[in-house]
């Protein structure tokens, strides 16, 4: 809300909405105008929350997680960090389970995984 003084409007208050002046009364007393928000800030959608930075979410949560990866050769299960920065090998047969990239580690084809619970 913007209160302006203009000689033509003789001290009328004017509300500027997207560049359009709307006259709402005389004098300098302020009135509350409730404007609805374009989106609900308390109940964001899951898609919106996933796109946000990990510290700017409604409730902070990390992007990384641990997972159990099953080797396609010997079927042994190895725990791997989702953002591993080194090559992870299978304990049983020394097969490469995942390779690091710039962010998340890339699983080798044929490896099955499940996300670990907290």
C-alpha cells in the first residue's frame, strides 16, 4: 500500500497494484487490506520441497542417504553412501558397485539397491 499526496486528488490515498492507481479514500489513515498469497507457504507441495536447497526447505533435511546395494555376481549386500566420492567394490568378488560423479554416485548396471531407514 502506498499513500501519496497529489494536488489533483487532494490528499487522497492511492493503492498501486501492478502499476494501476486505485483510489481508496481520503486522508492519511491507514487501513488493512488482506491480499491472498499466490501459494501456500505453510503447506508446500512435495515437488516444490524437493527442488529447494536442503537448508531452505520448510524442515531442513539432507539430500544424501545410505543404501544397501546387492552385488549382481555374488548377491552380497554392501552399505553405500549415496554421494560416495570413491569407487565402491564388492567385498566378496571385487566387482565395482558404484562410481563417483560430481554429485550422487552412479550405480553399476545390474545392481539392485534399497534406501536404508533411519
